[in-house]
């Protein structure tokens, strides 16, 4: 590795050598890349676009800087000292002389309001100063490819950043997910990860879940703050729950009362592992006068000898369909029943009541819903346990009780009665039952 690629550890001024690159892929529990199967164990690939190798902003005397991987400053010649600090805390993060050809960058890659000062070596008066100011500048915000729930959960924070800084946002997002937001967010420019090198942004931030205690790309471990709110912390904006806007003007296509369900996910820990649960709930809904539409991408999902099927009695509305088509269907449903997975987040966008069945996540991990179903009498919330790291490539991941009689007890011991009683409290269900009774 070249001595020209210097990463400066914030606060302690240690130097290490590394080649600047986007962070490694950090798939979350809401990954929807391949719900019917999982890849073999292997290193995770990069899932973000690239930024220019050289900083994009001119400082002085040929020195360049930007905020595309934390703060970056490139010195073509020696004879300089660089100092950068956090404007909001007043903390000096680095202050040292630099060598010719050095690229100095901060260890912290999330949003920081940096102050940059450049001095001639041995002098106390800066020859260049710059305070972070993204107004009217291009800022690239990258969302990892292919994850439905994550992308939906994080998206409203992108707009909040744009509004706070009055900047021109380049939103890097999978096109078929971006299609859900193009019309409702005309002030944002959507690009693909392959298009990123066509631009020279002032700053770039990576949204993601960064594992194994990484606090360089996120200020707080996501397990503390929740899957979606971590984006607010990364971007330095208000982390409150606000669903992103999508088009909800499609006419209703199904005249009968109906409910949508989604039973598949990318890890067995996310499934409702009660073997009778879905069948009994579907029967209850049909006996109550509902059509029950299963809107998963695939009719079956799993790995090896463990597979999950459409529940008996549910109508097969599965298929690889545009998200807007799914949203049109969800918007007119009386409610949605799902897991800690992508279609639950989509239903949240549609302002459709969500019955969310999950035991491996703590309720803080997802959006707020009054219809959350969790059994606190069992093992639960391992996903948000700071002592445990999720294994993306173990479809049967159950860190506390795998291969014991307690395997997946967090959802196996959620009864159909618990879910049915939650459904009975939904105002739309109560209104539906009242209509049914008035007909009788």
C-alpha cells in the first residue's frame, strides 16, 4: 500500500495506511435480494457506487479537498500542516504536518460539520479555511442495492438532509425501488451505482447497517437505535419515524373486503415459525368475510430442507411485480399482516394498518405500529442484542438456541390467538365486522 493513502484516526492522531474505497456491503435483516434462497458463505461484495479517487474541491496551491469519504485532503507538495475539527463539538480531530502526495482523511465517515484549516509548516496563520456548507452543492447519498425494507425505511431521511442543507441530492438507489419515489420527490436526482463516477460531488454519505460494532460509518450502533433511525444519525437529521411519500391515487381494483399478507423473508428467524399460525389466521379472516391475498415475491421460499409455502386458504397474488403495483393493492386493503421484512415497510408507506409479527427484533427496530405482535415470555430480540452479530449467510441463524428444542421459539410461541386478538383491535376490522352484522 502507498504511503500516499493515509487514514488519520480522529482524536488520537494515529496514522494507518489504506486504500480509499466504499464501505463493504452491510445487508440488513430486511434484505430482499433473494428471498427464496441464500448465497453460500463468502465475503460480502461492495454494494455501493464509487466516488472520484481525487478530492473534487479546490483549496489553495494545488491542494484539493472534499467530504466524499469523511473529509479528504490531498497534498501534491510538502511544507504544510493540516487541521480539521468538528464545528458542533469544538473538538480538534487532527492537527499534523503532512508529506508530499499525502491523502489525509478522517476515520469517521458519517455526517460531521467539519472545519478545515491549512497552514504552512511552522506558521500559525492559516492560508486556507473552509467550514462545511453544502448549500447549492451536489451531495451524493448512497443506499445499498436491492434491499426493499431498508431503502424504504431510510428514504425519508434523504429528503430531510436535502431540506436541512438546501443542497442538490444525488440519490444512489436500485432503479426498481427508485421508481416508487421518482414522482413524489422531483427535487431529488436518482442515479444508479454504475453512474456515480459521472459526478464530482461535494460530499457523499453511505446509508447502511454496519456490523461488528462499527462506529466509523455510523455514530451509534444500529442495534441501539433501530433499522431505519440509524439513517437519521448517519446523516445528522431528526431520526423520528416519518414514512416516505408514494403515489396512492390508484383506483380500487378488488370490490370485496380484503387483507394482504406476506409470509416469506430472507432468514428463517424472521418467519412466523408457529406451524399452525398462518393457516389458523387465514381461516379466521375468511370466516370473517375477507379475501386473503398473499403478495410475496415467490410462492415458496427457504433453503435446503426448510421451505415456507403460501398458507392454505390464501389467494396466490405472488410474483415479481413493480412495487407501485403492490402499493396500489396495499393502499385499499383493510390491513396488512407481515414480518420484519420489506413489504411491511411498504404497507407502512401506504398508511395501511400493519400487524407486524416478529420475535427476533425488538419493537424499536421497526416503525411504530399499535399492532405489533411479540411474545416477551420467550427468548426474543437477538437481532438488537449488542453481544450478538447477525450471520447473513446462515439461513437458520438462531444465535442463542440453534439446534436445540428452543430453536426459533421467539416466533414459534407466538400463537394464532395472539395474532387474531391483535387483529380484532384494528378499527378497520371492527368496522368491517359491524358491516357484516348489519347485512345479517
